[in-house]
C-alpha cells in the first residue's frame, strides 16, 4: 500500500513539474537567444549533410549531438517555439524522474521526494526546460551515467559484492561517451567513473574481484567510442568544446580565487547569480531561502561519510561538476553548472535527512527532554520530521512565488531579456502565427540575405508553413505588395521607421496603425498605396527619360517605359535626380527607382547606378544593391529603391552622365538590354537623360 502511495506522489510531483515547465512555453521567452540561434543554424547545416563532431562557433566549438537531435525534430514536426522546445521539455521531465530514481537508490525514498520537490521550482531547471541548447540535456546525461553506474557496480545505500554483468558495463560505456559528445561538461562523467573505480580500490570496498576487469572494459570501450571525439580535438583544438577551458581560463591565481567566490555566492546570494538574461533572471541565485543552509549541511555530511560508496560517488560527481564554473573567469554561468544541477537538489534532500538524523542522535537540553517521552504520532523524532516537512513546504511555496514573480511575471518585461532573445522578431512571429490570413505582409528588417537573417529567424519561430511575407531593408528598399493593394507593414525595429529615408517615408506616412493586435506600438501598420502608386506610375512615365546606349554621333533613342530588363523585372521609372542645374564635388545625388516584379528572380540580382564621363569608361562612383529577399517576392509586387551617390572630390569641371542597369551575382555581370520592339541587343545599361554638370571653385 505504501508503495502505491509513493508511486502516486511521485507521479503527482512529476505532473506538477511538467505543467510548470510547459506553462507558456511557446511564448516565454518569445524568441531565441544567440546560443539557440547557433543551435538551429547547426541543425540546418546537419540537415544539408554537414555532420561533424564539433562546429566552430564563438570562443570554442559546439558539439553536434544536440543539433543532430534538433535536426531530426525539424524533419519530423517542423519549426516553431513549442516544437523546438519540446525536446528540452521532455528532457526536463526525464531529468526529474531520474533525479528521484538515483536519489532513492542511493539514499532512500525520502531523499528522493525532497530532491524532486526542491527541483520542481528550481529557477535553472525551469529555464533549461525551455532552452534550445545542449545544456538542456547535460543534467540528464549525467544522471544516465549515474544510473548506469549504480546498476553496474551494484550500488545502493551499500555496495554489494555481487558478480558483475557485461551488459550494464556496456551501457555505462555508451552513456559516458554519449555524455562527452553531448557537451564538454560531459567529460566529467567519464572522469568521475574513473575516479570512483580508483576510490573503490583505495578505500577497500567490499566488491567482487571481477569488478576491476569489467570497469577496465567499460573505460576502454568508452575510450574507443570516443576516438572520433579525441581525434577531432587533436586535429582542430580551437574548434572543440573542451577548448573553452583554455579560452575562458582565469587570468591569474587571484582571478581563479575570485571565480570560486563568485560561483559559491551564485548559489545563494541575492544579485550574485548568473547575470546573463538568456540563462537566468539576471542576478537571481540558483537556490534560496533555507536551501543554502541545507545544501551546506548535505555537503558536510557527504564529506564526513565519504568512505561510504554512495556518499563517495555523490561527492566525486558534485566536485567535478562544479569545476567548469569554478574555472571560468566570468562566472557564475548556469550553463556550466547544468551538469551538476540535479546533484544540488539530491544533496538538499540528503541535507534534510542528515539534519533529522543529527537531531535524533543529539542530546536535547533538559527543558526539552519531555519530547523524547512522547508516544504515538508525537514519538521522537517525529516532531523533527514534522518540522522538516513544514519547512520544506514553506520553502517550496516561497520558491514557487519567487519563480512566479521573477520568471513568469517580470522576466518577459525586462529589456535585457527582450534583447537577448530577439523578442522583436518573436512578437512578429507570434502575430503571423495567429493572423496568417488577411492582407499581404511586408516586413522592414535590418538583417537580410545572410545565414542569420531576420526572415530566417522568423521561419524558425513559425510552426505554420508557407505563411507569405516579404522582407526588405527599408533603409534602402520598400516593397509594396500586389501593386500597392492593402498590406500589413511590420517593422522589426520600431526605431527604424524614424530612420527611413524621406522618399520612402512619404509612402509609409500613408499607413495607419494596425488595431487590436498583440504587436507592440509602432510595429504594425496597414498601408493602402494602390491609388498613389497608380498616380506615381503615370507621373514617372512622363517625367522619366532614359536612353539606349549609343555610339558617338548617333542620335539618342528614348526607352519606352515601363521597360522590362528580363522576364521577371521591369523598371517602372525613376524620379528626377534633382532640380538644380549644377553640382559641386561632395554633393549627394538621390536616385529613386521603381521596379515591378513579374516572376521569380535570382537570389543575387542587383541594381547599379554609375557615374561616368563616357559610358565606356570606368565609373567614378557607383551604387549597387537590391536589399530585398527576392525569393519571397510575388508577381505585381513593386520595389521602391533609394540610393545615394556621392560625387567624388576628384571630379573635374565638366558634364557627367548616369547609367542604370541590372546585374546578377557581381556588378560586372550586367544583364543585356534588348529593344523590345525589334528584340535587338542594345548593350547592358540605360542612360539617364539628366546630365550632371560639375562646377568647381576657382
């Protein structure tokens, strides 16, 4: 009967922990951190067939184990916040279950219950459950190694001298190598098992004599399985995960001592926790309230009873798990402590029971002797147990309130957290996910056409596929969808709207704020420019004059607008360059051109404007670009492009001309110009009719 109640209580705690970790998991945090973006980028690379042991990222390499799992997840169920965080969420649930299982086997079910209760509202375990990085698996991998070791060594509260079996040692070897492949802190698992075997030898534990052979077999097999890992470290040490121990080493002995102090304070001292908003509510300690005292007593008890194999194993893994963060110069870092995180809660559970044992065995003052004379449910040490239960429940309640106030209420409102998780993009992704139907969407982004562009991040944040949206850098280009019909204009950076150049701002001023949306103020706008664009098209036809290339002495031949450069891109016209008749060196020419999309465009297409004295000569200056993501454009979309051409100081006093054209790949690879009336090749540029007359000071 008691076993059934135990199972029910564990199930209830696991369900509560799962619900707490799953609460708002798709919107808290509403975005991806730089570390998560790196993981998703590596997963894309793996999907494309680029599989390595380590990938070169930032100060050290990143192991491929976790990105491979994410790549598999993306293949099966796609992208999106919830989908990407489902694997860490399940890992967190398994971590809680294994924490209880390991604690119960080593120290009894009471320690397991308290460890599970303390972990339930732990700040880092809850954040790790919604973090798409390898650290979300580190604690689980460590527990798998521990669970395999307990089975292999016949270790529980005591170690038994039973004959070893090959299968558990094989599982232990696989678990040790997998932990190393998952994260550099996983190396501590293999080192811990080796030290534990040596510990068993030199503390003369009562074990089977065959244990030494089987342990050697497990360590050798783990080494063989880890050969690709070690070879990769030797071939490219700076790309490997362990290189972080060199890249972030303390600069001096004093710095090392300070790092130790910061790690210790990060466990309990207010504002001394991890300052990185992607890992923590900045400054919040790992544990709080009475837990630091209990943890300290648990560590003391484990050290005092270190000659018992169960305490020795716990102490070895705990000390090794602390080493990465103790070593790093910029601690505390909860990522580095992720390996040891479950053990912290096991030691808290151990500390509670060791405190109860301490009071049970201690002599009470004379005034309290009557407590030992009580019978029934008050029989000694029942009052101590009741007090411990009350204190742990109060601690659980206080930690729950701390978690609610700091994580679920305040974390998402912090500006440093919003910047760390790119929530400006997350807000747009959330809006698009829930408002895919409606007018077309044009997004003014800051990062385009690179491996971590804003649109790429949006795709990773969206679960629904084929949500159409256009993307442009509105510092130079603005997309009007479907010939200017009503569209939604979204700004990734609200400050960018104020920095848009005047020719584009005239169009944006036609927009009105979107109403009743989840978007922050200034992000979403509704723009209807159909009539204004139609009027502008008529004006450009009358005001824009361009010529085909000509030879000396040949008459100018006017280009009929709109002019199609290829089957997919048509020039509607250009604004007059300027109304002033003369210019001086250093002046800036504003070139505004209008382009209609008629079909699919190459990714690397661009528009050039060049300043010449003769078209055949090298340009004195030029502007090149097309800051839109061409694969997202649709027929009838219009791109308004603004470019600024600086007149060099070296120009002489004479007349210059401007040429305009389209290139693919590189500006020297210009698309040919055909006269559509006779389909005759006429060159590779068009000449803007307005001459540029330079006057210099005498």
